C-alpha cells in the first residue's frame, strides 16, 4: 500500500506585506466570507458573481465589480474560483467570456470549488496546453470557519505553486495541507468527505439501535470512544496489522461476521433499518467466500483491494 505523507503547517499573515490583485469568482455562502477576508488582508479584489446582490455586498467592502469573468481577470495576479459544480468552473474558465480570454501567462488560477477530480485533471491539462497555470485548493470545515478565516486548505499543485499561493490562501484559512501535486487537493477532500458522510449514516444507525435497545447513548459513547468504533481504524486496528502485512488474527473475520450478524438480527426484530450495516456485512461475506475467514478483520482492506483489481499487498 502506498502511504501519502501529509505536510501540515501554520502561517501567520503579515498584514503589512505585499498586496496582490485577485479576481474572485463565486460569492456564495463560502466564497463571500473568503473574499471579505482577502480584502481585510489588504488585497485588491475584482469580483464576479451571477447574483448582483452578492457583488454589491463586496463592493461595499471595497472590492471592484466585474461584468464577466474575463473582465475580473484583467491585470490579476491570482484568479480564485469558488463555484457549485464543475460545469460552472468550465464555463468560467473556458467560456465565451471566460477567464482564459484575458488571463496573463504569469497569473495563477486557484480553483477552490468541490468538483469531480477527473474534471479538475482536465481543466489543469487544458490550462497547461494554453500556457496557463492552475492549481486546486478545495477547503474543509464550514461557512462559520470561512467567516473566521480558519478554513482547512487542501493544496493540490506543484511546490512552486503552493509556495506562491500560500500568503493568499492563509488569508482565508489557518491550516494548509500540501496534498502532493496537481489534482491531489480535490482527491483528498473527496476521500475525507466520503468517510465523513458515510460514517454519519452508519453512526445514525448505531444511535437508533441504542435507542431501540433502551441503552443509554452516553454509555455506548463512553465505550466507543475507547475503541475503533469511535476512534476509527486508520489509527487503531490497521497500523499494526494489515498496513504491516500481518493478517494473523487478533480478531478473526469469521467472528466479526458473526457479531455483525447478531446486531443486524436484533435490529431486524426491533424494526430498525440498517442498510449501512447490511452493506458492511456483505463485505465480510465476500472475504469469507474468498477464504479469509480466519484472517484478521483488518484483512477486509485486502479483500476490497482485490475486488477493485488492485495488487494484493499482504
């Protein structure tokens, strides 16, 4: 298995530092406070959004309004896009009045939208073919963090791009993770969001089963906080087992399958729907069918890798 090393660092903005001319496109729930924080740090902003009220709010803060992305980009050293989907990013970059019409070859485009990673790859490749520079820096955390300037910044770009963009980015956040190259920022956000969103649904099933069993949720939480159920497997069960290639059983897949089956049977009798739990049991079914029943329960990683056609690492 390939292990990606993340570099996390903190940066304190020098309020008396260099001012940059920035085109900021997309002034929604996240984009508006991000743009305001750039203004607070002394940068000059040319802003564009389809909502005239959003633009007016930034004008009142000191920004300049633009009638189109191409107009906002004139003279800009950086172009930041914060848009709802990849199709809009495509239009803003390459459309009739798009950024590329007026973008200087010395400028750096920073897409901070959450879009499909393969779209990001296409955009970066197309920009490079035009002699233009682009990186991806999606953000983590919420609109409250955007207002406070404490976003998590997931930087996908060359080391030179990341270094150049850091003073701009850290006006909007307080933690930057260098994700490992162009397109890697959106990839790490995708994985993080997948885990967070899927675990949210699985957590709901566990909480409802607690309630149906008349078990105190506080008691369950106290127990789970000390086990992989609450801490997650990446930092508990995996490091000393499957990630080291050791599949000798500390807790066998057969036993995990049995225990999960009991939980699902109880849920069924209590009329508690548990689709996430049922889907999980299917993974253990597949692992047992592949002859992994007496391997450690962390060996489900190798089972899923095999199902994906990836080379076995054990």
